[in-house]
C-alpha cells in the first residue's frame, strides 16, 4: 500500500502571480486534470500542480471558495490534455490548503467529497470548466454487502499489519470505519496499484461490484506481502548459516596451520613471490610487493582485506615494468603509412616524420608531447594510430572527455573499497608495454569538480622532466612514463589551462577543402562503408558528381564524419536492392541523391544578399571550421540611436561601436552629411540570431557595411572580408585565416579582403582555395572602401 501519488510539475510551469478571476457559472465545476493520481471521496491527499492552467484553476477556486473536480488524464505525457483525453468520472473535492513551496512549486491539499460525471466542457475559459452530474453514494444494505464489507475490513487490517512501517492512524481508520463505500474508497486510495485500476474502481458505482474489485486487488497484495515476509525470514536464516560456516572454516584453517597441513596458502604465496621476481620491478616497487605478500600470508582467508591485498599484488605483477626491446623506426615506411591512412595534411605528416626521425636518432631523449588541435572529424585520433603503426608499438586510447575527478588520472587510494589505478596506469596495463603510444583523447573536455582538478594532475604526466617518477595513488610506488609516447587531441585550446598547453607542442589541423573531402571520400570513406554494409565494389558504386553533391548539399562540416554517414545511407539504399535481388549492381548518380537522401539540406551561400547598400559579407571562425557571416545595416528616421541585434558578444559590440566612430570621423571624406547621424537611428544586425557571435575580426565588415549604408554604395557581391580595425583606421591581423578563406571559396565567392599583416598565413591556405580566389591585402580601412564599394548612384543625405 502507498499514499496517493502527486502530479509532476511541468517543465514549463510558471510561478507568475495569480490570474484575475474569470466568471464561472454557478452550475459549473472547475476541473483540475492530474497525472497518475486518483482522488476518492472521503480521502485527504496532497497534489502537486505545475501547469499554468492548473495553478490558475486552483487559485480561482480557492478565492471563490468553490470545489474543484480532480480527474485523471488518459495520457500521462500530455502537457495540455484536451477534453477527450480526460476520464469522465471525477471526484468533487474541497481545497483544504494551498501551499507555495520555497522552490516555487505549488501544492494543494484536497478532501474528496463525492463522485461526479463530467457531461460537457464550457468553451472560452482559461482552464477546464465543465458541467457535471453528481453521483450519490448507494445507501442500500444487504446481508451480501455486509459480508463483503467484513471480508474487506479483515483483508485491509491484515495487510496493514504486514507493512514494515505502517502508521497506526491508518490501522485505526480501517478498524473504525462502518460504511462499506467509505472503506472501499479508503482501501483503494492507499493501495499500491496502477492509476488505471484505481480509476476503474472510482467508476464502479454499484457497491457490491466495487467491494469485490477492491477485495480482489487487496488479496493479491496481501499474498505478495506474505511471500516477502517468508523470503526475508529465509534470507536471515541463510545469512546466519553462512556466518556460522565462515567461523567454522576459519577454525578449521587454524587447526590445519597448527598441524602443518595449510599447503594451499603456502603454495599461493610461493607463486606470488615467483611472479614478482619475473616482473622486473624496480627495487622500490619490488620491496613494496614483497611486503604486501608477507601481510597477505598472515591474513586469514576470510578476512575482508585479503581480497584487496591480492588485487593490489595482481596489479603490481601484471604491469609491464620491463622495457621491451627498441624497434628500429623505418622513416620510409612511416611516410607510406601516413600517406596510406590520410590524404592531404602535408605539413602535419611532415612534422610527424620529423618527430619519428628524432625518436630514431635519440631513442632515450625527451621527445615533445604532440597535441593535435582541430575541428571534429579531421582525423586527429587516426593520426595517433598511424604514429603507433609507424613505430610498431601498441596503441591505447584514453578518453578524457567529461573527466572531472583527479582520481581518474592519479587513481584512488587503497583505503577506499573498490579502489583502482588511474586511467594512465590502466591504459599501460591494457597496452602491455611501457613504451606504448597513448592517445589522450579530448584533453580539452576535462572539467574541474569538487574532487579536484584533473588537468593539474596531467601536468606531471605530460612533463618529460617529472613523469619518469609518476606516482599513482593506488600503486603507491613510482612508475616510469618517460618511454610512453603521448599524443593528445583537442577541438579548441581555450579550455586547456596555460601550464598544460606549455607542456605540449600544438599542431593545428584545419578543415578540409571540398576537393580534399572528395579525394578522402573516393579513397577511404566509400571503401570503408562498402565493407560496413556487406557490399563489394562490383556491387555498388557512387559517382564522383554524386559525392561532390553530398559534400555541397548534405554536409556542412570541417571534417568528413557527416559525409561518411551520408555515404553509408546511400550504400544502404543500394544494399536493399541487391539483397532483394532486383539488381546486380547499383550505381548512385547525382540525380539519384534526392530520392535516396532527400532534398539537399544546405544551399550555397551566395552573396546576392549584398545587392543593397548596407550589407557586407564577413568571414567567421567556428570550432567546426570557417563560415561566412552577413552584416546588415539600415537606418530609419530617429534621434541618433544605435541598435545592435543578433546575439553579439561584448567584443563584437565594441567592434561595431568602433566602426561607427570611424565612419563618423571620415564623414567628410566619404561624402556623408554629418547631420545624418543626429536625424537617423542606425540598426546593425547579424543574421542567424539564435547563434551567439563574438570576436573583433568582423571590424572591417562592420565598417564597410556602415560606409555602404551611409554613402548609398553597394558592396561587391563577390567579396568577403575579415580583419580587426582601430580608431586610427588601421586593419589589424586576426586568426583562423585558413578556415575563413576555405569557407569563402566553398561559398562561391571570388575575392577575399584580408589584413596585410596576415600575409604570413598565406602559405597555410590550400592551393585549391588560392586558385579560386583573388586576395586583397588591407593596410587601412580606406583600402577596404576602395576595394569593396561599387561606384554609387548618390550619397545618403539627411
């Protein structure tokens, strides 16, 4: 048996002030729908209300001292149930008390009065209001009903007595009730059955049938409680027997030791000592291991700590303390493996080859920790696997995403039950070699929690000067990590603490161009998805133009992960035809993609939106690659107000303010009437308003858009720009040039305007993007005006 369930608060619940009263006819009843709760006449129960309509209904009923109708809704998931989603039989109840808790949740304590049938609902009310038919409680009595009543009372009292913590008031209520109808309702209200079964009993008007249904449910519950009590007694008896058996076994072991018959433990200890000798531990670790063996030897087998000591010894023995023979690194083979596994990334592969060459010439030197930083799906993790293949060493990956406990890195102390070494030692044991290649994946996703800062624990792991004596809390002895080749990956550097960045060599991986994605798809992704879907190359094929359309119209990412998923969808479509036998070979063309993958989800960002004055195309950097950004400016008659919209961050807002000041300072030079600023309101908006934007690199685009607006000269539709501006009119360098230029080329633009001080980044731009674009290098904002604005019809006037 249980108390009445409460209605869960809606996630969109409001704690607003009570609504104004609305006129409700005197013959109508305010209806409060509830989930998973059935109120019975004569029962007082608390109900939590969270939906705004339910709150308003209860508050108005309380103000007008009116009863409410508590009715169960048919679908518990419905947040605003329609009339046909409510049961028709409800309980008329008085609100005894209305409570607003400190956490802003609302509760009403209701006392059920009488059953009622909802005839219809009144339209135009802010909450459910209906006309109801009161259902009187049957008062007829007969010997049959009297007999059923006595049987029900006996079952209820016996059930209450079997409950472990039953309130005495409830037992007294069952014993003192003389009304068969009241007893049936009271027993059902506190019975642990489904709400649908309770509603069925509420809708049973005939008293004899109602008592029969309640008695049947109560008898089933009573049987369960009896079985539970029997099982509990048997469990206690079994526990006592096991405890007695453990004591006897301990006594028997003591007698065997005294008689010299305890050979089992002696043999186990001898095996442990032999394993320690073969493990090749350093002297400190071996001394600790033999000390723990002596402790284990003196412990009784039934002692709780014996298992913990044995687990600790197993960890010490199984760790690869000895260094395996060094294998010669073949640089030519390393190049072949890198080219086989990855297309493009020439600078990255060149740096990896340099790294391997240094490891070959100075195998005992302190090699740098490489950290690959780039958007998702560009191949950071697979680069670590390629390094392991090139060095012919075991590879192990340690995922650091979401780690917020220092013990995940350093391990738990052995004083805790279930303690284990940290992820670093666990990874080395899994690899089985002390010179493995360990990939520290998503190192930027570590978080600081109340258990400590795991990024601080990583400082020792990744410092070549310290990690030769790394001490895991569980092991309690130093373990040499200097021979482990650590390779880290991250999506961004902002969340990696400065001291941790200082211990790693950052290697940036930018997004792939369209041509690179096409080559990767042809060389790797199609073959991999053919194997994943059980197809052979002679059974399915995707044409080059179809792959190119997938890249342009169905994916927008820096890497190729989504592209591989789309290729998989297309090949699964082909697999269905081949499995059905309707075709022996399926060739997917560009025309077939709409039927296979649906309509393209992305359109090429063409700069046709810049065909009016005041609109400029900027370039943005995101964690998943570059993107183009439209800056829109307009003016309306006003008093000189300046409005900014589009979820702009503080730095970007300051950049717009600087751009406006710069335009004002050059008003005469640009042919703008100064009075225009006092008689107009200027509004700057950056579309995609749901996406937060920040950073100073849109300064040139902001200045160009404002100058275009106020001089009534349109910005060239084939041009995008980036760069920070100063109040002196200088164009300052920005980051993410490669990603931004690649995005401009992918969007179909033909010119990009970049800060002149970013010429150093020109070599990083892919050759494909360089060939498609004309580059304009900006020293001052005057260069941007000259290059971006077209000859106009007429300058703006006040």
